[in-house]
């Protein structure tokens, strides 16, 4: 028999060591080795230890969620002839084509001689030892009302139809039918979505939750696919949900919505030209200035200084006024838990890199100290101190209106900044990450200066 303890070290061996090991196995042992899931599975794809009622695998596309669910079913079914499974998908077609017949489905991952008998007309899988699995649709919750099961695998619960409460009814009927055996269990595999069923599961105490990102399975995904996904979706709401496996909530009454921000997103704007970059490209400082001014009439940096180096982040946001009259958020250079010298240096670096015209800094946290710290960092451009006479939300409302009117764009993705923006609530209050929306506050100062400040227009007397 195969020494599986030795086999688990297979990935660490040299090609010669692997060849010697494989050649020492019989054909049957080689096949067993190929289908031994505990060897090939990543730790996040293996069932958690302990007596858990629900295992929720909430991860990005391509993570290997379906394979983990199918292998869990296979492992129990092959070892327990009394097992009775419910396989539940968003609809019957997906239950069949993904969970049973798919590339990572129950039939595909089983060794050729141990595959269950598949009876499509009966919607049933039967293993040689008597274990069975029946197929169901979450769109037809009444189908789960009568049958009894010992285990269940539910796939893509985040997309189960729920316009009339079907998703929650299907889940409730399924749980009430888990009356076979001594330890009923459910495995739910899904890409996260902020729907009622997922909120209820995550908010309860029972489930063991496994999270993961698409890139954790990079060895089994085409490099071209991963490159395209990073280029097109990294940092966006869709990418964070579908690739990073994040559950992104939409707060009711928020000043900014995710859809609003996605609608204003454009590609990254390459206007930064540091002296090092110019030297490497044989450019000139004048050329860089002319190129920048061709697209932007003004670039400013908004700064929301922290009260102390152990407190909140220092919000540092770069924004530019385009010649088209619209504002562009160009960079988030914010820094966490930094001393005054550290965040001032970060502001100075951003100002040099982006050839900014002015720094707009909130003065409530130390007034003259803020200006002196920035000047000590050798910032030669003007520093304008602004005083917060209103709350953060009140200051942000006119800026949010600019987004609604399509007058602001995000040149790329800024996940932490955007999370803070979506945590500011109409009428006051903040429910985003961290104690305070420092990045969002810096954004408000920068965009207020660019779009809402008083401008002098030349006139002929």
C-alpha cells in the first residue's frame, strides 16, 4: 500500500525523487495516489476539525469550492453506506451540470471503478455500498419538505432565487429534513453576495467559515486568466467579491453607493513623472509639466492628519482637475499609525511624484503644527490649512452630489478609500472600516478645493 505520509511530501521533492517514487508504485497504487484528495487538497479545501453543523466555504471564483464540496460528499459516501445526501443548487439544471456532471462534480472526481450510478430520471446517485444522493432545486423549496437526509451539499447559495423567499424556505426545509444519522452536516459553497441567507448564516454562531481568493489556486488556473482578472478587476467591487471572496455590504442610507463609485471608475491615469522616471525615459522636466498640464489644469493633495501616531490613519489623497472640467481621484497615499515626520514625508513624496500645485490640510488637529510639520518635510508648494466647522458627513454631502452628477472619476481602484466613502451615512454617522473615515475626509478636502471652492475668473473692465 502507499505510504501517504511520505506521499504528502511529494510536492517538496525534486523531479528525480518524484520519478523514483512513482515508478516504485504499481498501476493500482498510482491511480490511488492520483485520486487521494487529502494529498492534493489545500488546507482550506479540507473539512474543518470538530463537530460542526455547517461548513461555509465563501471564496472567489476558481478557488476550488466545487471540488471541495464534491470531495467531501465522495469521502463520506464511500465510507458510510447509510449516508443520504441532498445536493441543492440554484436550480435543477445547475445541480446536475455543475455538482454532478461538471468538471469538478461528483462523477468526475471519483476513481473510474468507484463512481456512483447516476440515474438522471430519478435525480439520484447511488454508490456500491448503498449510499445515495438526491438532487434538488433551491427554486422549488417544497421539494425539500418531505425527504430526510444525513448530509447536504448546497452550491452557490449566494445566487439562490429569493424574490418570494424561496432561498430561505429551501434552507429551512433542508435543515428540518436532516434527521438521519447521529451528526447531520451541511457544506455550503459559494461566491459571497450580501443576500439575506448569507447574512443570516454569517451572523449565526453555528457555521465554520472558510474564506479564500481565486489566486490561492493559481497552480491550476491559466496564467492568462489570472493576468486578465488582475488587470481588469483588481480592487473593484466586482473583483473583490468574485475574486477575493469578500462579502461587501451595501449600507442603507449611505452617501455613496458601490454602484455610484463603479459608474465613475476609469482606467488609471499616468500623469506622474518623477525625476528618476524622466531620466530613464530620456524625457525632460518641461516635457513632463507640459504633458500633465495638457490633461489637468490643477492637482492638489488633501490631507487629514491624525491626532497622534498611535491613533487613526493619516488620509492623503491626490486629486486633479481635468481640462474637461471634471475631477479625477488619482492616488491614495494614506499611511497608518505614522509619526508626524513619517506622514509629512509621505505627503512630500506624493507632491513631488504628482507635481502637485497645493496641499490642503485640515488644521483642527494642531493648527500651526500641521503646517510646520509639512514645511519641515521640505514641501515647497503652498500649504492651505482648512478648518472643519461642520461634521464629516455634512462636509461630504456636496462632494457626494458631484459623484451623482458624474463630475468626479476614480482613476483606478482604491478599495480602502471606497469602503470608507460607503460607510458615511446621510444624516450623520459612520459605519465603515476603522474608527474614522480619514481617507474619505482627505478626499472631501481635495475635491472641495478643486470643484467647490471660490474661483477668480479674469474679466475685462
